[in-house]
C-alpha cells in the first residue's frame, strides 16, 4: 500500500541473507550493502534521496546515522533487539516493522506520538 504513495527503498546489510525472499512481493528498490562501512553507506544513501524528506526504519547500530539524519527516524525493537544507539537516534520506537509502516499509512498516530 505504501508503494502506491511513496518510493520505498530497502537498504540493508542482509545479515541473514533472506531479504530478497522477504521482500519479493513488495514494490521497492533494494540495496544490499558491503560488510564494511555500512553506517556511512546508509547515511549517504539517505542523503542522496533527500534526508529532509526521508523516513528511515532500522534497529542496528549501523542504522543510527540514517535514523538521526532522516526527517523521521523509527527504531524497531524486534526479536533480535535493537542497538541502543539506534534507539537514541530515532524519533519514534516501535516493536514491529509492520507497526512502523502502519504509522506512515495512518499519520495521525504519528502526530499523537510526536506532539509537544
């Protein structure tokens, strides 16, 4: 549903080697990063897209820079946990990647979470 209204990019280290299978039904662009320098590579990718218009979702230490740079950074604490640096860099923390995506489909939930 999001791909109908947003450009979706999956930028990953693909630690478990399953990303292609997991996203096969999604309309998105996939970038699998080299093992070294992933945090900087993710940041560069987001900056190239336009960080001020980007929403980034992540849980790893290598996600911290892109989460901080994005207009909206969402940290996900799933079964494998999340790096403390990623959680600190995020604007919002959720317990499932689907919840992060759902926030984008229902922005009033984001407003409720982020209001001052």
